[in-house]
């Protein structure tokens, strides 16, 4: 423990009251580049810390602006010292030393020290900082944390979390009414709670996704040594049998209609999505150098997981990308907006909605459905699921099986169709299906 510095002008209340009131604090050196200051005001004094952080000189004035300051708290000029509201000279030194250590860590490029209990909010902050450096889709993860985790658990110390308490929080989250935005920029407002089974399934699926974010943040804190045990949240299981994805995909005729209905500047993006199964953000970041005409592959670098992959192109896909990059510099974006700028977040929504209306595709599909169309087509053509997982950039086959296994040809389906006889119990009617009307 560092020794307490003595100063006859600051260490007692009576001595400080004899000091003249002035605009500048009375400074006392605590360590090299670290000072504790006392500001004498008309209504009592305050303690201030000042640390030298070694900044470069100001290019205009030439003077060094290398000090940062922070108010530590009120001095015990009026109130008795309690270490929280009012600080005596010794307590002010202790609090200043903690602040000095934090500034030193910041200057060295380390994360700041956390004073007090390590809370769930602190764990979320550390995790989101790491997530932003190593993963994609930070906005959705941060939104889930801010909307569902911080209000209920943000101030709770991680060491006080219990499995029972987390299960109760998860249950309240699943029972809560769905939330919606009423207008752009407005606060989230609760919606009416639907009583049907599908609405309950959706709410429980949402609660599971939020639980995944919470567990990821707490596991990150545990791996970083912030907490000693992960037992509390490890024993909390998500709701079962609530993730039942209904994968929508376009058939070949719908794909042709959609491409033909797209605006000319947006059509290449739709074609590329159908031919590669890439996400919108992955396509928006593609450069000419990412296309390898010899191997017939596309280097996808800006992936959701942060792990680059190579998407294999068919002959049609190779011809499409060869035409798209012909005569262009290797650093150019393959797909750009008419003004030359890259496609940004949500720029695809309006042109895709317009294209769906023109192509009579109802309800309108999102851009992600084009990715599902690529994966579903491969599955229905008998491509093995591990191959589809590699093409789409899934970490393993679990996500691929969840979305596309029911579309893949299987021994069970073939055996049932071959072994069950035709009973002849549906004949006798004269109703025939009408041919669909052309748009």
C-alpha cells in the first residue's frame, strides 16, 4: 500500500479553511506526473486529481496539453468524512491513486480498470467492444443488450447472479408483450400480446436469442478472468422446440421474374445473390480482385463470422462475374450504386420491394430469401449438406440441417413413396388446377 502524503495546508479541515478562495486549486504532488488538488470555494471545498498523460504539443500554440483532470468528490469542510460523499485528505489520496492507475492503463492502450463490483452491464460493455473488433452485426447484438438485458440486469454484480434468478428473468422476457416501433426514431412501445401458440413460440425464440447474447457476454468475462465461476448461467437452459424456421425460397420461374423486374442498377446484386448464396453485406464489400476466373471462385472476406471463405461459382456464375469485372481495376467494388458509392445498410429494401411488386411475388421477400433460395436449390438437387454449409459459410452443418434438411432427398422419403401402394381413394372429381396467370 502506498504511503499517505503529508501536507500541513491540506490534511486538516482547520488548515484548509485558512486558505484563500481562488479559481485555481492548491496542488500537492502525489507521485511523478500525479497531483491531488484542493479547490477552495465559497460553499466548501472539493478534491481534484490531475495526471500527466504525455500528449504531443498543440500544433497551434506549441504548448503541451498533457494533463487530464477529474473531480474526486467534496472535501470534509462542512460534512464529516464518510469516504463516499465527503472525503478527508487521506481518503482523497486513495481515490486519486485508483484514478491515476486507470489513466496510466488508458495511456498504455489497455482497457480501463473497473472500480467497484463487476456488473452485468460491465460484462456487456467488454463483450460488445470485443464483438465490434472481431465479429459482424454489432448493431443487432447491441440492440438486444440495450433493450432486454441492461434494463433488468445491467446493475447486478455478476457474482450475485443465480440460476434461479436468470430463469425467472428469461420467463418474464418470454411472457412480455412484443415490442414495435411506431415511427422512425420513436421509442419502442409494447404491442398487444397475442394469445395463440405461434405468438408464444416467437416470443420464446426471441428470449432464447437474447439469452444467447447474455451468455456470450458472461462467458467472455469468465474467459478474461473477470469472474471466477460460470456455474450460474451454465445451468440455465433455453426454451426447447421453439426454433422452427419456415424457410421461404423462390422457384426458378420466380427467380427469372424477379431479376427481370429489378431496376438496372440493382439487378446485378440480385443475380449475384441467387448465384452465390452470399449475404447482402458480403456482396456489397466484394472487390474485383476477389473474383478468380481460373478457379471459378469468389473470395468472400467481409463475412458475418469474420472468417473468410471461397464461394464456388457455376458456369453461369463464372460468366456473370467475368462480365461484371471486365476492364476494371482490381481495387474497384464489383457492385456499386449509380453514384459510385457502395451499397449501404438497408439500401436494398426499397428496390427489392419494388421489384417484388413488379414481379407479382406476394408477400414480398427480403434479400436474405435470395440466400435461402440458393441453399434450398442445392438441397433439392441432392447436394450434400456439408457442401451446402461450406458454400454458405456456416461453421458446421447444424444450421444447414435446421434450414434445408427437410428439402434434401432422403432414404426414408424414397422408401415410403416406393413401398406404399396407390389406394385409389381420391378419384372421381373433375376439378383441375388452372394454369397461373402471367404477370
